[in-house]
C-alpha cells in the first residue's frame, strides 16, 4: 500500500524582509527585553529579493511585491484584536511578524500577541500549517516552553497568536552584555533548553531555529534561573528544494544547505552550537554569510576547552558529537544528548536542576538509573518490534509509529503529519474512522479482521486491534493505540 506522503518535516517559510516598520514606540524596559527580540539575520537577509514560489500549484509568492504588501492595518495603542485583546505597546518584531503587549479586555491579564505578516499569512498552505501547529503548541505544558494561550484571525489585523508575557532577557542579549557564561551556568541553561526540545520532539514537533535569541532568561521572584524556549510551532510549509535557504546561518546544520528539511538531527546540531556559544561567548563561525555556511560544511567546530581554562574535555566531546557534519554521527535523539550532558554536570558538582549536587541515597540513584533504562528500552523495543504499531487521535492523525507501521503503509521518513485518511488503509478497513471514534468515546478496544492482497493469488488475513491509551499515560493519553497482526496466508 502506498501513502501519498513523503515523510518530510515542514520547513520554515522563506523570507527576505526581516524588518517590519513599527508604529508604536517600544515600551521602556530598563535594559531588559520582553518576550521576543528582533530575529537575527537569516540566510536570505543578505540576498537581493527574488520571487520564490511555493510550488507549481498556484500558491502566491512569499516575497513581497507591490501587489502583495501587507493589507491589514498596523495595530496601534487602544486597538482591539480578536475582539478581546487591547493593544498597549509594541514589544518587538521577528521574521514572522510584530509582537505587541496586549491586555485581555475581560480578564485584565497582560499577554504578548504576535501578529503574523500578511505576506505570509495570506498563503493558504501556510495558514493551514499555522492553525495545525498552533493547536498542537497550545496544548503543550512544559516549564521551559513559552505557553501559547490563544490564536485566531482578526478581520482587520489578520492571523495572531497570544503567548504568556515574559520579563527578562534573551541569552543572546546577556552574552552581548557580559560575555561568556561559567560552565555551570552554561550547562544549566542548555539542560533546560534541551529538555524542552526533547519534549516537543516527543510530540512530533521540530523547532528549526534554535539559537540564543530564541532562549529567554525569565526574571523570577525567587531568583531561580528559569529558561524558556521561544518561537516554535509556527507555520513551516515544505518548500522543497529551492535556491534559497531559510534559517540563521550561524546555527544551520550543513545538510540544510543541501535542501534537507528540519529534523531532530538539525535541532541537535543547533544545540551543540548554542553550548559552544554559552561557554565561549561567541558562535564558532562568523563573517559573511557564504563564509559561515562553508565553514559549517567543511570546518569542525573547535573544542571550547582551547578558549576556556579548566573546562572538562567532556564538553568538547559533547559538542563535537552534536555538531558532526554527518547527521548520522550525531546523538540519535535529544535524550542521548541529555545523558551526556548529565555526566558533564555531575563532574561539575551539579544536579539536573542546575544547583550543586545533592547527596543521593544509593537506592534513589539505582531507581533513577532503572527508570532511565526502562524509558530508553521502551522506545527501542517499540521501534524494532516487527508488528506494525502506531498511536493516533480519533481523527486518524498519527502521532507516533514504529518502522514496521511506516513500511506497511509505504511511507518514507517518519510519522510527522501522517494522516490515515490519506493512506490506503481505509480501503481494506472501511470502518476505521467509525471504530476510532467508538474507542475514543467508549474507551473499549475494538478488534477487526482485514484481508490484504499481496498480488497473484496470495492474500494475508490480519487482525487490527484498536485500544485506548491509559488515562495516566504521559505522552499518549487521549490517543488510540493501533496494532496490526498478520494471522495467516490464504491462497486461491
């Protein structure tokens, strides 16, 4: 069976113009930055604007032309967006649009609201991506992820996304003011960021633009260092292979230059660059865009220990592995990077919360080690089991699937964005979606027998079991587990 899906993960939309004219005076912040800073240059920012088409199907160009300038009015203080968010001030702008300080008219609570540029938002494909990713992102709850609380479209101002308002500064700003961080602080920040990335990867979301400008140090009442990962979950349509590459060149994995989509491996590469920057105060490669890109392809990231006295060689090894030119030689996932980072933090006398290492009873240490083993073992067994297995929602959107399931459907890549409705499975299982809805509603399993034609006179009889995920499941609660089990071959 063949599924019309290539397994590619949506990449970020190409943009040339990163500057948006602000109509409000930025709010005074006493040297602090609020929520989102200006986005650093992208690869395209150094190029002459040229038309870039999404695909041959007739979607409009993303780059602005005289006929495609922003059609929506600029928001001013006192304007109301989405019938409930009153604009108070401008906070900044980024590649996707302007960020405003707003107050909910009924609740009186202050939020940050991002208006998506109409040159991006008027494209239907991007709009669909925006709503899909916004729904997923708004459902996330993680201490190190900036919460998305609302999203929608305003007739006057276009697409918008509402986020929690953060007070503090970006790591990029802190490095610019004070230089490199101590190894303990650097590891603590990376631990929190990497755990956020691990979390979104487990939910089949990729970031695609990890950099110190998207890492925010939150000012907290108890002075605890709290890090928030910003600017993920926005529309990233698959533009295919184009002559232009979108991304921040100082953090761009070398395979991205060849047209490869955003992946877990490219996010891991960016995490390695971020750790180098935290430890040394600068990114490893600087200069003209072309020179930076070439260095990422050809030059190994230098060991930070050559610039930081008494830095343990484990930091060099971690960064070297995370930034390997071959994606296959990097950490297989962020959890593996966290294991290596934990060893480095332990050597520095830290626990995973960034403080000094606390005395831990041998029983607790053994229990934590056993838990880590069980989690990793479960992922390995699920991936390698020969029976097709998956987890999906009641509408048939696959959230996780093992290799056997993807092979069964004829899918290349991974489960990101996979819809059972687009596969050939409903052809042999006509009641699939009715059964999914029944399992989601009644929380009782359903078993069906299907027949799979293999060509010639050979047919496979197989059982498909749909069962509700346990209510206490951390990742798949509310989803439906699907297992296919071949029973026998029928001839004639």
